[in-house]
């Protein structure tokens, strides 16, 4: 079962569920935006059944237990959650101290999961592809724009031709006209996925331009379209998009690229340090 089919699978198996399990299923399908954050105890209390029934419900659907069912549900619907729904959850029964530690621990888990699932060979292959491109274009919208600008800032130290595409739709397509088959596009997108990012990538595929995706899962629309991609874990715990793991992944990509051009980087940084010194760039 793929993560994106969790609700669909629940609907398909509904008729075979017991009376108690149907009560849980009814609540899940009608309140999935709440269930992805609820503990076994909270769900059992809300529905009015025992905690053991909730666990058996998850088992009946083919999961190891409630946590694995909940994680699959989170992956399935995280792109459907509005910013308001995330805000409502954060403001429900959360105390300030608990929120602070919960968010920071969530960021730590996201980085740990990213490390666990990361392919070093894939990272090196993508770094080599970027090095070999005649021109590198980087595209990210909404909160992903921060990641695009950050990646672009450092890639310019290692590659002579780097362009971070503008956010305006018309401005973006003005730039896309210039992209050639020997160039590379790095597309960055995390939930909620930007429609314009997907549209731009689909346009590039018609021009046979290689697309590298930086996104969150195999089910991401970016991963489905891109020629190559790397993944950073991304969970929705608040109305804020946590970019900690994506930023860490991009740091790893930047360092991987730097290992392939040590000599050029040393020369470039020597020149830059002299320029920064003359201009009084840093205190």
C-alpha cells in the first residue's frame, strides 16, 4: 500500500470493518486533519471506544500499529492541510513550553530520518550533473524560495553560470525560454506544492532539459516528473513550514559539490576575500 492511498484504502475496506472499527473509520475520513495529530488515547476518547480497539483497527488495515497508520495518513493528506488547519491544531491544547520543545524535537527527527533515507551515490551523481551543466537554473516558490536563494548563493562560488528564477509567473517563463538541453533545472518544492513549479517543470520536459528535484517524498509531484531527485523529511506540526531538514540536505549537496572543485574554489575565494576586504564587506 502506498502512502497516498491511505484514505482510499480505508474507504475500500470500509464494508468489511466491524461496527466499532466503522465508527473509527467514519471519524478518520471526516476529520483526517485532526487525526494525524491525535494520540491513541485522544482518538479513543473522542470516538468513545477503547484504546485497544483503535490498535486493532490499525491492524485490520494492514499496519503494524496505530503509529504506522497515523504516519501513513500524515503522508497521504499533508498537502491537503490549509495553513488555517495547521494553526488551529497548534492553538488547541498546546502550552508554550510544550510547543517549543515539540517543534525542535520534530526538526531533529526530520534530519535523522533524512540521513537514514539518503543515498550518498545519488547525492554524488546529482552533484556531478550540476557540475557538468552549461547553465544551472534554480526554481522555488513560496517558502521554498528561501531554499532556492540559499542554494543559488553558494552554487555561484562553484559554477560560473547560475540563475535563481524570479517568482513572478511571467518573469519565470521569460527565463525558461533561454534554457537549453545542456542546462539543468533544480526545482525545489515541499507541501503545499506550488502549481506553478509543476507547470514550469512540465514545460521543460518538452525541451528535454534535465530536471533535478529537491522535495519530500517519492509521492511528491516533483519526484514523479524530475529526472533525478533527493529527499528531505518534512512533517506538518504547525502552520510554519519547517525547512530545517531541507536546508540540511542542501548544505550536504553544496559540500558534496565543493569536493569536486577544490582548486577552483580556493582561487575564487582568495579573489573574493581581497574584494570583500577592499569593500569593507565584513566587520
